[in-house]
């Protein structure tokens, strides 16, 4: 009687490899965690595991690998995992999160209006940095809204600086109105005059 060969499932599928990598994110060995993060950059199902690992990861290069993996996945859940780090006290973590979010302008865009109205002025300033990577017309629209309503001169100054770089001529009325509103804050009208000149000269 001939032998009948039975196929045996082997844990060599992509899903099995990704499950193993998710487990490795909890390893005591930072090299294993680093390799795991790099392996999971194409697996949307791993966002929750990457986010959990990022919240406790003490090693900078592993944190960078985790953020890079979230950036490579680049979906809404990835952005939600990165946004809390805009409030991070550690400048390195905060800066890495900003860079990752700047690389995902389309996915980050729906969150910008809320960020630009956040109760924390520091978060609003960081949100302006995210707006810089938007298409010029959309960036101009969002930044002009900031200039129209923002009470904090430092946030307005950040918006003015961004408009000097990416703004279109549509920003000129909002810039001029902001200069009048903050006439008693000398540094701001001066910054606005520079932005107006750059945009008027054809930059915008």
C-alpha cells in the first residue's frame, strides 16, 4: 500500500513570522526588539503591538525603529499611536514623532484642525510644524485660520514663519490683520513684515 503524504502546516508563513516578531518586541534583548520593529514595518496588524512597545521602550535606537515601522505602515492607527508624543517632555522622542508625522501628511491632515486648537500652546506650535508639510494652498488656509483666532503670540509667530516658507498670496490679508492685532508685540509685526515681503516677491 503506497504511503500517503500528508501536508503538515509549518510556521513559516508571513503571519507566523509577524506573530513571532510581535512577541520579540517584548524581549529583554534590545537587538531582538530592534530587529522585530524593523520586521513589522509592513504589517498593519502590528500597530497596537508597536504602540505598546513604544510606550515603554528605553533604548533610543529601538524607539527610532518602532517609530519608523509605524511610519512605514502609515495608516490612521499609526498616526494615532504617534500623536501622544507631541506632548512628550523628552525632546528627542517628541522630535522623532514630529518627523514621523511629517512624513505622513495625508493621514495626519484630518487631525490638524483639532491639534491647532489644542489647549496646550506648545502642542499648537508643534501642529504648525506639521502643517508645513501640507500642500501650499491647504497649509495657507490652516495657518490663516491660526492667525485669525490664535491668542498666543508665540503660536502666531510660528504660523508666520511657516507662511514665509510655504504660504501663498492668499495669506497676505490674514498676515496684515494679525500685525494690527498684535501691534503692541513688536517682534510679531516685524516677523510679519518679512513674511509679507517674501510672499509678495513671488515666493508664495
